[in-house]
């Protein structure tokens, strides 16, 4: 309801436009002063929740594409298992599916 009221009457935001603009400029200047942060440019090799979260928050499209890629690979493997089950060839395909499972895990 409050957002709808603001969208209907944007002139209500006039008193905060200048302070908001100054705040935005200040944050941008402080970020420039801080300089490059190379540790945010590559995925950390050691587990550090904050750094990993920061890394992926800066790359939302890569994160989504990674989820899609993982889902398709796991889904394809699961589909192959179900086809083997339906065709009653699970036992004869077990060695091949074990190799594929290992490759799937190392790829992800």
C-alpha cells in the first residue's frame, strides 16, 4: 500500500531526493577510494562464507546459469537411470552409470 501511494504521487519523494543523491555519490566515492579488491574477483578456494556469498552476489546471472547447468546435468543422469530401469537393463548399465556418476560429481 505504501509503495503504491508513492508510485501514484512521486512528488512525495522530493524532500529526500537531494540527500539520497548525496549519499549515493558518497558511497561511490568511498568505493573508488577503497580501490580494487582482487580477492572478490575470484572464487575463494578455502571455505569462507562471507567471501563466497559476496562473490556470488556480484554475479547473479552466473549463479543462475550455474544452477541451470547443474540441474540439467543431474536431471539428464537421473533420466538415464530411469530409462535403464524401464528397459530392465540397470544391472548391465551399472558400470557405465558409475563412471558417469563420478564424472558428473567431478564436473560439478
